C-alpha cells in the first residue's frame, strides 16, 4: 500500500468518500516529472486549509519534483502514512523528514468550515 491508497482506503472505510482506483503510475513518478498528480486528485475531494490541523486532515509533502506524499493527521502532531513501500506507520510531523517537506493541508470539502 502506498500513501495515496492508504488515504483512499481510510476515507472510504469511514464512509466519507466512495472507493476509487488511482490511475496507474510509476512508484518513482515524482522523481522524473513535475506534474502535480497528487494535488490534482486531492483537489477533486478537498479544500486547502491552514493549521491548526484537525483530525482527519490530509497533509501533503513534496518528495522529488512535486507534491507526492500524503498523510492523515491523527492529532498531537502525528500522522498515519505509508512511505516507500514500508508498512503503514505513525510519525511525528515535527521531525526533520516531514517538517522540511511540507507542502499543504487539505480537508474533505463536505467537512471544511
């Protein structure tokens, strides 16, 4: 599971979105092109939001040439995410990996205030 599949699975399991398949992409697409595929998909379902984050917000990070990694905010400066084929894990967003790559925060359109 990658980060995009994780976000879709969690949101659809919670009944917030209908499950859908991401268009096929290379595992390293973000290293070779600048097209904002992740943001294009995110904009269909979410509106941008600023901190402070709320549980369930999607935080997006730049890895490579474009925004290409997403995580779900779970509170207390932590996110759940799947990175680079590793297992799903919980991470602190104040750590160097996340804080240096942050791009934007997003909230499902029907939850945004």
